[in-house]
C-alpha cells in the first residue's frame, strides 16, 4: 500500500519523500539508507521527547500554572509530545513489513491525526505569541 496515492501536493510529507528516495536508490544502498534515516529521525525525536518532558516539568510549577499562558504552555507541550510520538510511529512505515490493515492505519489515520495535532500546536503557538 502506498501512502502517497493523493494528487494534492500539500499532503506529501517528509516520510513519503524519504520512502521515494530509498526506493530510487540502488538495492545495495537501500538498507543503509533506511537505517540512516531511521536512526537520525529517531535521534531527533528522542531529543524532542526529552525537551517536551522537561518543558512540561517546568511549566507545571505552581507559579507558572497560575497564568493563562502557563496553562497554554502545558497543553502545548503535551500536544507537541503527542505529535512527536505520532511522527515516530509514521517512521515505522518505512519498514514495509505490515499487513494491509496496519498500513491503512499508519497511512490514513495516523497521518490525519498528525496533521490535525500539528495544526493545533501551531495555532496554540500563535495564541501564545
């Protein structure tokens, strides 16, 4: 199952670009490229998760929670943490070892949820600014 069966250019994400680049490379390099992409994205996601957890801990302090912006920042950090976890789960689609139902969920449900929560986070940052 291909996740990029849409003709809308704005729906093509980084994961589909990575997958098409891996498939376009030679067979010898495909495994190495898959490992390199998976490792680098997982490393970035690990730093993002750590950063969001530390932010939640900071914004959860009593003095910061008393303000409206403090509450927004707690919700934003939780939402951002959820988005990062969803993005990492989309990375597992590169393995191509899933059944049709699992691929359908990864391609359609998680992609939609990731898009929705990313936009919610962007709107929250706009409200905070």
